[in-house]
């Protein structure tokens, strides 16, 4: 009996909601008195790239920096990862992104071209750390380039 009363109340509520219409807006309502929205340019006002005349390349693609990618073991501990990050920062690297996926773990870092030691130097310095698989130079790959 209670179930039938509950179902009847639910049906009445659903019918009320289905037939309900929104209240008409009054002409003097404050919603219409608001100033119209204006378009805002995408990006921060102090963004150099937005103010520049032409399009700029992505970070690391302008020739001033070199990007490297360190691939880590999938079972690396947080302590070992922190040691690798500390070693990179001590060597003057700028850590751009840390990848921490289930199937891939890695660190993307960049070095100014003037201080770059080369891939072999970075590879020998970082493979001493626990949990480093290999180090590779990160470069832009373009599809359908001729």
C-alpha cells in the first residue's frame, strides 16, 4: 500500500515538472538591465606571444633550447624519481613536464643551447641514477612533411 502511494506521489511530481513552464521575464527585471557581454581575447594580457606580430614556434623549437626526454622504469619509486629530478635541477636543466602514466613514466626537460653538453653527456650522467632506462633527444615530428 505504501508503495502504491509512493508511486502515485512520484507520478504526480513528474506530471507537474513535465507541464511546468518557466515564468515570463519582466521588462524591469535586473537580468535585462545588465551590461551586454563583450568578447575577451584568449590568453593573458601580458602574454608575449599574443602581442607579437607573427606566430612563434613552441618552446624548444626556436633554437634557443634543446629538449631531452628521460624514460623511467614503470616500477620506479617516488624517492628515486625525486633523486632524478634533483640531479637534473643541479645540472641546470629546466624540467618542463613529468609523465606519470601506468604504462609510461618519464621526464621532459630542456637545456639552453649555450649550456648543452650533448646527448652522450646527459645519457652518462643520468643513467647512473636508479630507475633511468634511457635518455633521448626530443624533437618535433611532423606528419606528411615533404
